């Protein structure tokens, strides 16, 4: 059952990212913010998938990378870095104001709801701090490496290489930072190691699945993607919104 929901959620999120890009780059940045909040909110939920334990945050975190790769591919690394700090600010505000809300005393009739919120968002703080650190480091590397691969191989070819190469490497960095910071001491060490390994494998799998979506980011704008022949001289390199 979890496996089915995993793939349904993954493809729904990837198609949402693609739809947002079709609407404009500001919409695409909004999906980054959305997925960051989902990571912080549902990251503490550990699930079993394919017989291994992992965090529910994986599917949402992986979608952030395809969104920033689309921005970097079409608008350059400056826009990619800009999206990182927009997401960082929104996540920071979500965490700070969320912790402030927990300080309010609820009326007696809503104590059950208030207690559930205390339990949920009390755990969010640690997950969010882990997300802050992992997100800033891994995403910055992803954008830099993606752009570096583009400069080395040429803009008009090997799109799959720069997407998979940058994402697989940065996802490894992210997994080695995020999971230990988020779950060390909360789960036994063998389960933590399992979460790290499974998390990286799942995010790597999503990276392979999201490569066609990067090619489709050209098609939805009516352009010919790299590896499908060189652009015409009068065809713009950046789509611009």
C-alpha cells in the first residue's frame, strides 16, 4: 500500500512542478516553498517502503531539486540561488511563527486539538533545523554542479547528465546531513542507518524519474530541448517569464 501511495505522490508532485513552470517561474518557486513546508511537517513520519524504513519527507524533498534544476537550466544559477533563499526565508518564518503559536494557551474545548498540534509541531523544530542546514548546503552544491556540468558539456546536449549528475551527488550530501541531524537519538542506530541508505536510494530513484520532466520543461514552453538537435540561431536560450 505504501509503495502505491509513494509513486502516486511522487508523480503528482512532479507534474505539479511541471504545471507550475508552465505558469511561470514565480509559480515554480512556490512549489519549492510548498515542498519545504511538507518536508518539515511530515518529515517525522517514518514509513516502511519496499521493506525498509524511511522518512515520508523524501518524496517532497526530491521534488525541490527538479524545481531548482529547471530554474537553473532556463534562467541560470542566479535564479537558482535566489530560489534557495526565498525557500529558506519562508521555512524560517513557518518555524518561528509556528513555535510562537504553540505558546498560546488553548481554551478547554480545544485541548485535544491543541495537544495534537503541540506533539506535531514540537517535532517540527528539529526537522526544520535539519532541513535548513541540509537544504542550504545541498541545494547550493546542486545548482553549482549543474551549471558546471552545463559549461563543460555544452548547453545543447547531455541534459540528462547534468540533471542526474548534480542531483545524485547533491542528494547524497543532503542525506548525509539531513537524516542524522533530524533523527539521531530519536531512533536506534541501525534504523537510522537504514533511513539514510533507503532515503538516498529513494531520492536517487526519483532523480531518474524526474529527468523526463526536465526535458518536458522545454516542450511545455514550445521549445526543442537539448539532445533533440541544436537550437536555431534565432531561438532564445532563456525562456524568461
